[in-house]
C-alpha cells in the first residue's frame, strides 16, 4: 500500500548519535553500508546504521575513529524500514553495481582495509556516466568496463547478472555497447548487443516514427534540435533531395512535419535503406518518397533541375555534393542546407569561403543565381572547439 513502510529485522551498527557521521562514512567507504535500508534512531541519542553481509559481525574488527578516538560500537538485529528506490538513474545504477560488486568481487584476505576502499572506489568511478537511450535499449559508451580491473572481474559466468542488474537499474530491457562508428562513408555502427535478442529499435521523436537496427546503423541523438528545426519548416508542395538520407533523420521529418510533396532520398547503405523504408511505411509517407540506392555522385546526376531544396547532411564535410546539389535545383532556384564541422573561431571565415565556392559552381553550371545566406545554425559541439554547423543558403534566379 502506498506510504506503508515495510519493517524488517536486519543487522545494524549501534552507536551514539554524536558519532553518526564518522560511522556512516566509515561504513560507506568500506562498502559495508546497506543502502536499501533506512538509518534510524532506536532510542534517545542512539543510532542504528544498516549494514550489509560484507560487514564483519565481530565489533573488534570495526575500527571507527572519531577525532582520533576509537568509538564504541555494537552489532544488533533491529527492525528497520526499506529506503524507497532512488528516482535518479545514475544513483540507481551506482547502487545496483555496488551490490553486484559486493557479490562478485573476490577480495584477497590479505588486502588492507584501505586498499579495499581504494579498489572499490576505483571500480565505481568507472561506472558509465552517460549512455544513449534508444527506446528500451541503451547503448553504453565504448570504454565502459574496459579498465584492467573491470575486465579481470567480469567473466563468462557473471556477465549476464551484471547486464541484468544494469537493465533493472535503468528500467530498460536491452543493453548494447558502442563499438566505434566506422570511419567509412556509410558511418556503419558496430554496436554489440549484451542483453536481449534483437537490436531493432523503434522511437517516436517529435511526432515522427523511426525504426532501425542499433547494431548496424547510427542514430545521432545529438542532432535532435536540427531534426526539429528542419521538421518545423513549411515545405508544402516542394520537391526535395536528401543527399545523405541515412535512416531518414531528416527525410522523415521533412515528409511528416514539413509536408514536402516528394523527397528523393540518396543512400548507399542497405541497412539504412531497410530502416528508411520501415519509417516511410510507419509514418504513412511511402507514396511521397523515392529512394535512390547507391553513391550520390551517380544518383544525383539523374536528378538535375528538379529540386526546390537539397539537404546535405554529412560530416565532417558535405562538400563533394555542393556542385551536384546546385545542379539539382530548379531553374528558378532553391535552398541548400549544408552540414559541416568547423572550428568555432573560423565560422565567419568558413561562411565567406563557402559562399565564394558556391558562386564559382553557379558560374561553372551557367546558372543565373544570386547566392544568399539565410541562416547559420550551430547544432552541437563535435569536438573541443569544433562545431557541427548547418548553413542554409538560398539560390535566387535573376534574368
Ligand atoms: C551520418 S549519416 C547522416 C544521416 C543524416 N543525414 C544525419 O545527418 O544524421 C550519413 C549517411 O550518408 C550515407 N552516405 C555517405 N556517403 C554517401 C554517398 N556518397 N552516397 C550516398 N549516401 C552516402 C551513409 O551511408 C549514411 O547513412
């Protein structure tokens, strides 16, 4: 029943209240504190601090000092209530992994108390602090549990219990670990599934459904603001070319939210295309999407003169498609969204040189376009001092 406390007889360290802080820190440092139970004052001025199964029951072995004086303690079973589980995922993960370590870490008996504390602190300091949540699957960073100490603890036998304990703490069903995103042009993902049977995930972002295999293709959660910005543009009646469509990060918002009349999606990677087709069906926009499989250096040459807008979403640079994209614009002109990684202090300089290059391409293509900057969007930090930016450029026809 809500609000009702479950009381349980559990072992506790009994001390005078004045020594509470010193005793609490001592138990915590030794990983002897039972964080699932609540500390309480059992009688006037006397505290019971819950201890776990690793804490020795012989009081001679518990050497707590307060102001350099050893304090008097005793161990007793007392009625204690359970702590409500933490609402904060990082705290829950920390608690769960601490408990997992308490059952799985074989500590050499000869190790001093101080060395045990250092070992435990070191292991706990390596717990992941961030992860990517994709529906009910989380992808842990590549370096998770890769330190020598962690790899010496995780074994064939105990790893499943660790993944399950993480899944329970984070309230998800499946866990994967990032392997680096390949440096190939397909940006293929090499995530590995640790818990669960399938790495297919489905998400709803800003009213748009996405589905993809998280172990085969990348999904950039960091580009969320840009996805929303593009999705908020009115593209009613427009024909658009998404030159690096991926799983439809921009193609789908342009169709679903922007109401584009038709998107030509250029994409190389078959896994991304499978996901894009799934997304088109799930969002009911398949009839307004044409997928061109293959290298955009070839596919875009067949799309000359048809587009109101081209989306060039590739990092570190989308420059190989700039000239092709201008050639794809309708005679009356249109808009390019140019993605690029640029050093923060060189952004203004980069805008000028980009406009200059685009004007050169316009001359080479014999188009009568005036080239104007509409907007520069700073999407995210890609690396220290390097920004992922998007430059919106308009090509205006003149006679
Ligand atoms: C990083 S994803 C970008 C997806 C999305 N536009 C974004 O910015 O989040 C790049 C996609 O471009 C595709 N790609 C890279 N080079 C390509 C090329 N020359 N022709 C067609 N697709 C290409 C890759 O397969 C990948 O799916």
